[in-house]
């Protein structure tokens, strides 16, 4: 079965909502405590698209099994060449290389758009799969904030990883 990766459409929101809701209720990738409504997810997807950031979905036999997008790392203009990645895969399809294909596509798209750095903010140091995925794709740990989140009745670490895109800091970016 070959993964098809394409840009998101608003018709994808119900499947995105289902994947994200499961993640919020089950895992520490997101530190939200309750899933947003489907309408709120639609608003979030549209906001990413309105800002011109890449947003992709992965499909197996027409079933949406994962998604990834880039967003503003920080709102101040000095950060305009840096993006933050997000990636979620349906638990039934994890450990099949889907996240790797999605994130590779996102990295390539962000590089083509002229971004120079990508930041991964990984919810908890126990999230070994996400840390390994990012490391395998060229990210390095840039920071570890211990015990800054609280979910599922335990303290969580924030793991920050960083990867250069294109020339990274070797040359001046084009505005």
C-alpha cells in the first residue's frame, strides 16, 4: 500500500479532528486536556492555510491516516524564517513510516518556501518515537524543559529540537 500525500482541504477536517481528538485523550503530544470541536479544528486548519504555511495529509486507500503542517514558531517578525512542525498519525497506522514520509514532505515544502529553521516542540521526553523520528530527519535537541506541563496526573517535559532548512544560517535569507 502506497501512501498518497497531498495538500489538506477543509473536507479533511472530520478525519483530522478524529485523529487529533484521540491524541489529546490518549497521548502527550498535545497538552490540550479536552479535544477541540470539529468547528474549532476547521478554524485552525483555515488559519494555517490563510497564513500560507504548508499543510499535508497522508492517505492509504483514500483513508486519511495522518497529517502534518508548519506554523508560526513565534509571532514576532524576527522569527519569520522559522517554523514549528506538527505531525499526527492515526494510532492504527503508526510504525509504518507514514510520519517519516509526511514530515519529509513538510521539510521539503518549508525549504522551498524559504524558511531557514524548523523547530519541533515534543510533548514529553518519554515520546521516544517522535524524538527518534525527528533525530533521524536531521533534528538535534536544542533544549529540554523539565516538568513544565501537567497531564494524565503527571508532570511532563518539553523537548525542543531544531533542524536547519536549506542554507540555514549560512547565508542571509530573502525577505
